[in-house]
C-alpha cells in the first residue's frame, strides 16, 4: 500500500474518512498508559501532524511502540477516523506500527524549550522542531512565490555566474577562489591561476543582470551571494540568498513600484499557503505579526527623500546613539525610528548622497545625490537596495575613477553604455532578511538552513 502524505490528509480529510491507509514519518511525542497510547507523527509534508492512536489489542508490538522516543522513525497502517469534536479534526486508529529506527536517550532534541544557540549547534536536526519546520516551510513557499510573481510579470529568470573577476560594490570584501595549493606558503600570482587572473565568489549578480536586461527587457536572478566581511550582527551572513531584478527603460519610481508589488504579492501568497505557520509565529515568536503583515499589504509604502529623512531624524537626535547629519549613512536605529515611530509602515528613502553609494548609481542633476533608494521596513531596517543605473558613459567612467576602481575591470560594463545603452533600473533584496521579517525571527542564522558566519562552517 502506497504511503499517503499527512498534508493530503489535512487537505482532503473527508475523502479518507473510514479508509485504511499507510503513513510514515517521525515521532514528535509518544505517550501511553499500558493499554493504549498516542503518537504525534509528522512526515515533513505539513506543519500539522497526525495523531496515531494505538492499543495493546490492535498492535502486536505495543510495549516497544510505547517506549518510542522523540525522533524515532515509524510506518503506521490504520483507519482514518474523523473527530470534529476533538482538538484535532481526525486521527488514525493504528492496526500496525513498524519501527524503522528507534532513537535512544542520546537523541539531543527529546526535551522542549531548547535555546536558539543550542539549536544552531544542531543545524542538522533543528528542522525537526516545530519552529524550524515552520521557518523553512515559509522560506520554501516564499521562494516559489517570488518566482511566480516575476514569471507573471514577464521577467526572464537568469542563472548568473557565482565566480566573478570584478567587485560590483567596490568594497573589496570578497572570497578569493584559488586552484593553487594555499598551504604551501608559496606566493600565488594571479597569472598562474586557472583563469589567468584573480577570481572571487560573487557578492552580487547585478552587473551580469544588466547585460541581459539590455537584451531581454526584464530579468531577475535568485541565488547565493558571498561577502567576506567579518561581521557578527544579527542581519549579516557570509553566504546569503539574493534576489536581483534588472529592468530596461525603468526609472527609479518604476523600481519602487516593482518592489512594493513584489513584497505585497509574496505576503499575500503566504497568507494563503502558510496560515498555520504564520499563526504559530504570531503566537510564539512575534505577537502581532499577522497584523503587521496585513498593514504592509493594505497600505501604500511611504516615499521620502534622504533630505526629508535627515530633517526628521535631526529633530530627534537626542534619541539616537549615532547622531544624524546630512551625508551620513542611515544607521539601523534611524531606519527603525522612521518605519516604526514616524510612518508605522515600510518607507522608501531616495536620493542619497553619492559619496555613500556605489559607482553604478545614476547621478542627479545636483551632482551631490544619486537616484538610489533603500526600502526600510519596521523591525528589520533595510530590506531592499535599489537605484536607477548610470547609463551615461562619460559619467559612469568618471565615477569609476572617482572611487579609485580599475577601469579595465569594467570594460564590458562600460561598453553596455556604448552599444545600445538605455535608461534602466534594478534592486537587490536579501531573501534571508525577508524571511526574518515575515516570521518574526530575530537572527539571520535562524532563517538559513546551514548559516555561514564568521567561525561557523561546521556542516
């Protein structure tokens, strides 16, 4: 008899009523009184599990089953009985229970209430807890929703390279990839490398994305990015997931419209597909989470200039550790103040000073600011960074020189401006930060399956 997914039972319980089926999964809990017992079984297909009722009269291995520990793997055969008067809408009355793998007392997740720090050390087991089962289910559905949104909007999905020879952001915090014996102590010359030059793990697919946008109109990339900064904040990881759309003929406000539509689309999708998980997060992780997310979907995002943001912040500088002034990069405390205290919803801040932004952002007529925006959300701060890209060859070349970058590293990027270049825009969203926002999780390490942060690459 073929195994039935527990998710299917929840979706079509009426069709399975009084039918004999087989399920398989892992024991979340098992309790008995010598004559009958209950197993809370979860097979990973659903946040909700299945209650399996077993009795000494019905199964031959009752004593062994009653002693099962959390984490044990079993197969259960039995009849589905509807129980609308009880807490669970249905249960299985077991006729056979096969023990596939019984955990012993060394299984580390037998107790409840483990700290986040402990669970990070058990990254290979933590998906078995209710919390992380919910987190990674929401992560999966969010990724699918993003693909669905861009597909419906006519975007082309681009698989950009992970290896690069240029630094998109110009910050220099890159992981170098080498084919040489790094332990020999011998100096490695770039010309002796496989590619004949120094090559790095990519921090962003933006530049490659622009090349395809100037051919296919609208594209997006979605994959891992890598930055070698030695940062131990709750919002940074050395390997993170990045979604980066690029759009030809789009101006900055078109860029904002796309970001706002995308975020509302994904959240609404989660309301539809992950209602149980969101309610769990609302109950146990962030009280008011669902109301917060509905506030996002039901209201237009605020849009203010950098000048306006600084004026708002300067009036309240006594509240901040880092005082706001024109020319400063907004700190997390500034971003949280604007989104939570002033506007109570997501905020686009645009037209930043060019000195604190990347070389590729379009310079405004004042020659002081660039057509760039950050999308700030309550609780997280910056979620997306965006800009209209500098399409003027001479201005872009001058910015490369101003920032001390090597013109030769960007020869092909400059050529895009000469060979049919047009006005275009794009943005990047840290996918992991988005998952933090929609789940209420406070640390990026808890929304990445196997987080890569300083001194943490065990698995």
